[in-house]
């Protein structure tokens, strides 16, 4: 999983995504506040794709 930050400090956001190097695809992405909710929303997208992400519940 990778992430980037928007440069404006007053509205910091995460851009998180999952990348599959085997297929050279971005499987899912989420833009949101810098908190666990954003990561959980990304995980929900992966569950919808039936993609297994080990270590997350």
C-alpha cells in the first residue's frame, strides 16, 4: 500500500492505493482524512474485489 499527501497543510488528506505488480494495476484507491477510517474504507473496497489482504481484519 502506498500513500501521498496533498500539499496544503490546513486540509491534509491521504491518497492511499493498493497496487498489484503482477498485473501492473491499481486495485483500489481512497482519498480521505489522515486517519484509520480512510484505510478501513480502502480495505472495504478490497473485500468487495475479493482480494485477500493478510493481517487486516
